C-alpha cells in the first residue's frame, strides 16, 4: 500500500513540475510574440503617420503568424493603443499591445460542463515599443 501511495505522490510532483515548465515556456513564447507585434506596430505607425487601421492589421497579422489566437469565444484578446509625443524635434511614436493569453484555467469550466463567457483565467501580457520619427530624415 505504501509503494502505491509513494508512486502516486511522486507522479503528482512530476506532473506538477511538468505543467509549470510548460506554462512557463508558453508565457515566454507568447511574451516574445507580443513584443515583436508591438515593435512592428510602432514601425508601421512611424511609416504610416499613426494610421490605427494599418497598425491594428500589422499587429494582428504578426500575432496570427506566431500562432496566437486574437479572439476567444467571440471576445477580443488584443488591445492596441498608439501615442505620439514631441521631444527635441522628433516625434516619439509608441505602440502598446495588450494580450490576454488564454490558459487551461480559462477553459476549466467547459471541461466540467460549466459554460464560461469570461476570460477570468487569462494571463495578461503587455508590451510597449517606441520609434523616433526624426525630422532630419524627412519624417
């Protein structure tokens, strides 16, 4: 009896460690994708003069290319904002991408038959990138 209990105790520890490693790797890869999307969004903003439609399209395309969902059960997972400030003759253009990463906790209710409309278990990831649009270069 003690051997069976020990086996299940060790198995539970190993499964927990594996899940934590998997979740950590998932967060790391998603964070990298969100940072890349905000960099591309800031670059597109600098080139397009802050056109939000073009910024949104570039950010969404980047996230989808990296395999991230942009909606979950009809709810938007991505928020994109852009701002411009003036500093020493340059326009500093910043783009912030906020992403709600669905996790297994987000889907837990549906596993046991409880419908879920919210994203209560989603993990928030945010990245802000800036580009300077220098007047020296004709920006």
